[in-house]
DNA sequence: CGGCTTTGACCCGCGC
DNA sequence: GCGCGGGTCAAAGCCG
């Protein structure tokens, strides 16, 4: 995923009121690392959000209080994808599999009616699986941009069906088609006091997340959020704005 | 016709 | 070794 954009999201959403969660992918459980701030944002903040993005509305909404960002622990080895890429379909098992380092993941918990939240990138669905202990299937998407291996999984929380869990894996090697549009919109058309909500448009959304994490790392080393940041792929850190 | 979704089959890792 | 569950492939169908 594009963590630059991720970071923005965090700044605008999580840091206002939502929770940052670290998930263990093997257990699918989520533990709250940090509950950020007191809930001081206006309750009707979501009303100022662009209706074009459900994700924005949900993540940024104080009222719904369901905007959460998760970083998946890089726990078990990444077994998705690499197995098939390095062996042919007809079974080239002679080749020793090298474990590709797992791509860092971020999961977003958003309260939304729709599963496939608009995030500024184009995705192609390549699979859907029923998930154990969940009545809702998990959908698998890949970025359609050439050479971009970013994937995302979308599933609905079985505990709260109104919550959509979107897990991103990998980093985009291109800009979102929506980046410029979102940038112009937020920077030129919106008054500063409204930008925070409008910048929830996905590309910023992600950048702000990481930016916030970096800031916390610098200013508040003891903050739980800093720990979250420290878990990030070091390769991401210099990509921060 | 190209891009996308659907869906069953296949592969792989892991736990027992 | 076996079974289970997650992840991916790829053919078929749909749609603009």
C-alpha cells in the first residue's frame, strides 16, 4: 500500500478519536494498542464529509466511532502469492522456496454499508472466500496498475456486520488517480477548517496516518502510537513526507 | 472487445 | 501424513 497516503488518513481520522489496533493475522484477533485522544471532535463532523466517499465518512466520523486503523503484525510467514509466483502451476517443486519477506499490512476498520470502499485506487477482485467463524465472505483485490502488487482484503466483521475490515498489503509504486483531484479539491476549494475532513479522501488518508505516527515517534516516544510506528517496515520511514 | 466479477478448483502452510 | 483453512488461479460470464 502507499503508506504515504496511509499516514494522512491516520492524522485525520484516528488521531481525532478512533482506535489504533494491532492485529495478529494468524488469529484474526485485534487488540487495541492505543485509544487516541478524548472524543472531542464535533459529533456531526461526518456531515461535513464528502458524500462521495463512504470511507471518509466512516473513518472520520466521531459519531460512529468506528474508524480504526490496524497494523497487522508481521507474524507468520507470508504465504500468499509468493508460492505460486515461484513455481509453475504444473508443480515445479524442485526449486527451493525462498520466503519472501512479508509485506507490511494495514487494516482499516470502517463502519460502512458497502464492502468495497473507494480509496482512490483501482482494484480488481481476484477471489472470494468464506471465512471460518464468520458469516461474511472475504474478498481479495489486487491493484490494477501495471507492476503494482498491492493487494487488499475486504471482509465484514462478524461481530459487528456494519464494520468493514479492509486490509492493505504492499506499497503502491504509482500515484493514485484520485490523488491530484483530491489534492486540488481539498487545497483549493475547501476552507482550512474543513480540510481535515475532506482530506480523508483516501490518498491523504494514508499519508496522514504515517505522518502522525512519525510525529508521535519524534515527540512522544512513550506513546503507544510510537510503538506502532516502530513496527512499520523501516523502508517506509524515509518515504514519509 | 476489454475489463471486471464470480466461483470452483487448486496449492500451500500449519496444527494435530 | 492428513485435514483444515487461507490465499490464488483461471475459466466463464457479465457489462459498458
